C-alpha cells in the first residue's frame, strides 16, 4: 500500500460517527471519564478551540489498588466562571473526571471521582505550577510513583478558558 493511502486510512480511523477518537468528549458536549477499577488517572491531555471556546480531554490510567474501596463522585465543585479547587479526602486518589459545558458562560462545571483502599495512604504531596496558558493545549503526566489527588483552575472571560494545576502524592502503607 502506498504511503499516502496509509496516511489517509490512519486519518480516517480517527473519526467514527463524527467523534474524534483521540478525545473522551467533543467540544460543547459532556465529559464522563472513569478509570477501570483499581486504577487512577496518570495522564491528562487537553486542547482548546477558540471557535467553540471549549476543551476536549483525554486521560490514561495506571494500576493503583489491588481492590478499590470507598469510591464516590463529588457534587459539582465550581460555578461557571468561578475558581475550582478540589482535593480527594485523605488517602484517596482521583479516578474519574466529569463535566458539562454551557455556551452562555463558555465554561465547564466539574465533578471528580475518588477511590481509596485499606492499605493505601498518601504521603509527601506537592502541587504543579500551572500546566497551561490560556488557549493552549497541554499534556500532564503524573510523576512516577505518585498519585493524583487534587485539581485547581481558574477561568478568565477574556480568553474563555481555564488554567490548570494538579496535586499529587507518594504512597505509603498504613
């Protein structure tokens, strides 16, 4: 097969029924993402589009627990155009992210799913700097041997976008 045909097939394979398979959501549509049981979020990628004034999102997960317990999903943790600050309860990690977009505000409201395990305690936590500028794509990898536990962001109407930073911790037995 010629190289150009392979490229076209690869490009065509990215879209299925109008959905870009590189992302967990489409612009202006809800996002519902949960890792499989026993996993937590290890990678976050996002891309902003000025026409939609929204972001698409993708995630990867890593093995975290033998058996996750005490899982729950928060209520919405931010209002439109308002700052967002969320941390899972002690010794729990982020295993899911959920949001919906409203065109009137050109912003999203967010919920987070957290899980823990009986032999899992967090230790030595730290925050990243902001991982993006407004209107900028980003990819964030949770550092090796650490686990995502917190998220902060703020929205700016001038750009109709958010900047993001993340909190992660090491693990210790308890």
